[in-house]
């Protein structure tokens, strides 16, 4: 996991989780997962997340991987 933690664009990261979806659909699905996971959402909000975020920082990515598992 260590080598996967870096900054990702939101659709780039979403497509790692949902490779069969188009980028916009993958992002909507991932955003939905974040909204449903209150622990993850609260942690990301503390790190500067908003639903309009364009990229995830390495710390945000680490939190996502911890909560959702690696893609």
C-alpha cells in the first residue's frame, strides 16, 4: 500500500475502485461511498475534503485506503 499513497485526481482514484465505469460515473459512485461512510467523511473533512474536490492529498488517500481498503 505504501507505494500507492500519493496525490490522485478524483476521477483517477475513483477509476482505481471502479475500472469498468466511465470517469464521471466512477467519481459519482466513489463520492456516494464517502457520503455513506461517516467515519471516512469526517476524517476527510478535517483534511480539507469537499464534494467538489479536484484531487486527494496523500493523507486523504491513506484515509480512504484505511477505510475502504486498497483498490
